[in-house]
C-alpha cells in the first residue's frame, strides 16, 4: 500500500522559514519524480516545485523561485521543501505528489500519487 505523508507545516510570521518533509512508502521512490503543490482557498492547486527522480533537474514556480529549495534523499524515501522569506500569499495547503513522468514544466496530471497535505499559514 502506497503512503505519502507530509509534515512540517505550521504558522509562521512573514519573513520566516519552514521546512516541509514528505515520506513515501510502498513504491520505489527513486523511480518517481516528486513535487510539492499548494492550494489556497478558492484557488486551483498549483505546482510549487518539482524534482526529477535523479535529483538533477528541478522546477520552481516564479512565485517561489529564489526563496524555496526542493531536495530529495532517495535512501530515505523522503522529499523536502525548504521555504524561506515566507509571505502571506504562501498560505495554503501543501501537498506532496509522485509521478513517473518528468517534464521541465511539470503538469499536475503527471503526478498520480498524492498525500493528504500539510497546512502552511503565514501571518502578516
């Protein structure tokens, strides 16, 4: 049974930092591209950052480029997202997802395995 479990969300003041983790079990982690997506109330789920199975290619949305860093540890079946200089507009539910397809501009539809999410709230 595949399990995707996010952790690390919380409440932080604007300008602060948070680190998210996503632990995956039940699949061969190193075969999968991984991604962080977020969804704010009344908005569509959007890709924040994604990383190829090998870790040698990644993607960042324009809104987080330079502030967020994605990484993975295939030996630990874990995906990370280091978030710095957080802004109130980063407030959302953050989801971890896995997929077997990698594109330089990732498509949400390519990610077929999803976690339940972790809430990030940035206060002004």
